[in-house]
C-alpha cells in the first residue's frame, strides 16, 4: 500500500500524459534561433553598432501575457545572440511608448514588477526542469536566479544565487537597449551539446504590459519551462576549460552582550575563511567551504505566529543555494526531510532572531552526470554549542534525480546527522538521526498534469512506531480552473531532525479548487475563486490519550475571491475557519502567566474574514492594506496588516511594514495587542554602493532590532560590508536598554584561475 501512489503515478506518466507539448511551433518543430560567432569586439554600452549585432539573426514578435494573453505585445522586443570561445552574448532592444522608464533603485536583485526589465531563461540541459535566468533593467542593474521544478510557480525561482557575468543598458526616447556577456564558466551544460532551450519575458511599466517571446497562457507561470524555443549552435559546445575560483573572506569588529553581567566591555572579533569552487567538468561542480561566515546575510523578517506549530523561513546563505532544489524539494510544505536552515543556525531565545552556530567547514558536489541524471552530495561539520547543549554534529546529504519520460523524474535522498565528542553534554539529543526516501515527480508533456508521490523512512535510536512519511499530490491545471488533491501521512516516529516537520502522528487530505474568470472589460484582467479544505486525522501512535485510533483532529477551510485589475491593483476577500482539538496545553497569545492556558482536550473554533487591497507598485507611492476580524479561542480577534512604500527613482525607497493583532479570548486571559512594525530604508549611491537599514519592533518580545548594512561591490561578486546590529529591551518604551550590539566589517574576493 505504501507504494500504491508511486505505482499509480508511474503508470499515468507512461500511458496517459503523452500528448504533444503546447508551445508555438514552426513547421512542426520548436521555433529555432541560430547563432553566429562574433566577428568583432563587443562593448557593453547599450549601443548595437558592432558588426556582430548588425549581422546577427533578429528574433522579435513578443506576445502579451498581461493584461491579456491573446494579442501581440504593444511594445515589441528584438533579441540578438552571439558567442565566442569564452562567453555567450545576448542583446535586446525593448520598445515602449515613451521615455518614462521605471527604475526602482540601482541595487542588484531588483523587483520584476517595480522596474522596466527583461529576463532571459536558458535551459542548458534541455531537461524542461532546471534553468538559469539572467535579468537586467533599463538602467543596467543586474539580477540572476536559478529555476527549478519546471518553473511551475514563482517559488521555483531562487534569486539568491550570485555569480559572475556582465551587462549594461541605455535608455532612448521610446526604447531601451541592453547587452549581456555571460561566461560559459558561470553556467553548467553538457560538453558537446548542440542545443539550449530559451525563452524571455519582459515588464514594460509604461504600457502596463508583461510580454514573452514564446507565448505562455496566463494560467501558467512566466517561467514555465514547457514554453521555450531552441537555441541551435553551429557546432558542438566545447568544455569551457578548468574553472577554479577562490572566494576568501576576512571579518573584523566588536560585539557585546549587555545581558551577560560578566561581560563588562566589547569583545573584538576577527575571523578568516572562504570558499573554493572547482569545475570538475562543464556540468559538475565541487564547492568547498572553510569556516564560513554569513554575517552579511540579510536578517529575517519577523512574523506574528498565532499557530500552534513552527513556521518555515527561507534560506538566504549563498553556500546552500546552488542546486538547492536537488536537496530541498523532497516532500511538501507539511513535511520536508531536509531543511538547510537546521545547519549552523540557532535561535536567540530572547529576541527570536537567528544566530550563527559555527560551521567548521563543508563540501558540496552537485551537477549532471549525463543528460538525465543529476546528483548532489553535501556534508557540513558544526561546532559544539554549550548554551543549547549541542555537541558537534556532522550533517551529510546525498541526493540523485533521474529524468524519466518527457519531464518527470525519480529522486532519491539520504540524510544523516551524527554527533561527535558527546562528553560533557547531557544527552538531550540523539547521537544520530537518519532519513532515506524515494520520490516520483510528475510533469506531463502537455503541461496540464503535475504532482508527486514520496516515501521517506527515518532511522533513529528510539523505539517509536511509524517512522515514515508518505505524501502524494496531483494537480490538473487548465485555463479556467485548477484542481488539486494532496495527502500527507507523518508517523509519530518520523523524527527528521534535519528536516522541517512541524507536527507528527497525523494523516492529512486536502482538496483544492481554483476557478478563473476573464471578464470582457477594460477594468478587470482576471477574477479567481479559490477554495482549500484540509482534513486532519490523528494516527494515535504517540501515546496521547486525547485522540486515538485514527480519530478526527482538525478541519480547516479557506475560501477566497481575488480580482486582478488591469491597472495592476488587486483586491481579495478571504474567509478561513478551523475546528480542532488541542492535544496539549496552549497559550495562543504567548503573553500569559505560566498557569493560564487552554487545556489539552478542549475543542476550539477559530474563524477569520479578511479584505486585502494592493495598489500599483509601479507608482512612486504604493501601499497594501489587509484588515481582518474573526473569532479566536472563544473570544474575538481583529487586526490589520499593511505596508507603505515611497520610491525615489532611481536611488532607493522608504518603506514601512506593520502588523497589528488584537486578541481578547476572555476569562483570566489578558488582552493582547501584538505589534510588529518594520521601517526600512534602501538607498543606492551607485550600481556598486548600497545602504540598507531595517528596524523591527516586536512588542510581544519587548524587543527592538536594528540592522544596518553598507555594501560596496568593488569587483564582480567581490564585496566590502559594514554591518551594524543592535537589540534593545523595550518593556518600557520610555526606558530602552541594550541587549546586545555588534559592529562588523567583512571583505570577500572572487578570484578566478
């Protein structure tokens, strides 16, 4: 029975989903782009006057994606390509209706919606699953990312990836031009290949238009890798040669913990370390790191968590990002066997901010062995941490992904957490924790069906029952509707310590339905009705006497009505309810005295009605607002979430995010007024010098956090940072007191050989 879903999906993949792919065809074949080797020196200046560009094949006739997806683009785009022994070159001439181009700021990794920009997607392995994306805006600011899972959703793009390439752009009266030079050593491909798959999409803020090279129906994501043309090389690509990069860093500064009475002054901080990148082949890379430091990584955004379970925050550390999907895509949002943030990150129990746990070093081997087989190996060694009673641990992950049929694949993963030198520790953690599993991922050739089925097994020293996680989901997506059915079973013994498993001992079934409407009006682009139900049953294997023998634990319903206007405004009405039994004592406000809580075994019902409105982010001033009201643990809940942004083109922006929640559950419970307020300043002095200050006030934690970062990119992928961090105790607003403070300077170099 455990492999029933796997067998069903494989059968369907072979026998049902064999229709032709739904892309623009020319003479029965995918649209082809033919390259010519460059004939002269290309200067990246936004002027297409080189002989190479004058002779290059022109590719144009972009199609509109938004506000409609059935007409040619109002502002067309011309694309030109060329290459030499070391670089791939691409240029674009982007037409519009004037010269009022939108530029958010001069900082890298800009927002797609807030800028005039163009994005280029390259599927270098022709596997319809993974791709590189390079982006540039109208003033020449760069962004790059990695696409996984076939580009099915916006979550499939990871913009945290950073690498070496060059680009520039220039604005004219009714168009702008960009030129990019991408080293072959920056991307991975199979030596001897004669074809890449390609698409491009663009945001034209003046005409309020999103367009793409290969037409994509709007029920699909813009990055969907099923809709692509072919780049045809005039001869097989050679190995780009040895690719060896050294990325050393040095950090110095001072810090102080004011809440440690034994610490009477600032302590100096000095550290060195770095990474090494070794291109073992054109498609396989070895990354080594020694004493890595992530102090320059942007701080996490705090959230108000009213749920009973842990929430997941995104990985931002550069070392864990390349080919991250190979390790992190197993399972689903309810239970993932591997979650890289478990490595080298601890929680400050006072501020709930993440703090580093020293990583001695590690290695990652990842890439393609052939067109269909992708492999990954990650191993990291962390230091002991006496404050949390953690000994030194080794974390090792092995993963493989074999393509089957047209776009589907079968994945394998093995995860090991092994303790070292446990003397002097209380033994509060297991000496080892291991998980192994298989997963089948379905992507039909016609792009209508997607899904997955997985089986994961934990190997731990305890004697708990049901040490497995079984999950399956199937989605059918057409223009007018989307249907999905998902199930998850997490046994009480599935103790995946290196994963994200917020709850165990349950079975979940969740049907979802989205219905889309496309009114024939010049005001509304799309309306969508959304519904989601989650039924959760307790397996009864965790010795909790409240619910046993597959008893009903929770029902959750969500409904939404979303209106997307053609002027980029958005309105959504939402309703959600949850009915469940508490399995342990719980204080939902998290501010009560220790003896005030709702008792385990009580039945609880919560509901919430919300109305959200988002304005046009292209404008100089934009805002979002979401008031809500509902029932909460027998009492009342109301609140408002929102944000304000003022953009000072092209140098930066001022913004304010806020989250206010009022809880009145009655009885002996104190009323709770929970505030999260986060003003932020982003200022870009140039394309190389950026300053960001982010302040977060959280009254539930009586904490004010200040994080200020100055970044100077003095060379490609080489930076100098000054980072200031401060935490204040705010129990009495009139009397702030410092908790901890740090001022650090860090420099990193990217050295190629």
